[in-house]
C-alpha cells in the first residue's frame, strides 16, 4: 500500500522518514505535523516512446504475511 504524505517543508527541503517520527516544532523553522495526502506521481520516458508512471513521493507500507512471520 502506498500513502501520500503532506508536509509544510516538503516543497522546500524534501521529506524524510524522520519527519514522521519527530513531533512538530512551533516557530519559524517548524510547522504543522505531516498529514496523509495524495501520492505524487511522475511520468518517466522509456525507450521507444513508452512512458512509465512512477511514484515520486509516497510512503510504502509493507507487511510480511502472517504465515512467514511464525516460521523463523
């Protein structure tokens, strides 16, 4: 599953995983905490005029199947 993330700082400084973990800081350099939002996509041109739609900005949430978790 892919979830989009909205952040005040994303447009200027990019977005890092640590932005999800750290609490929002008030003040000039701070801002509101990250929120769930739309996934950003970008078209990437391939050979022979093909275009591939790729995730530009998003958080992938991955879960290991329960059957595999308990076999270790």
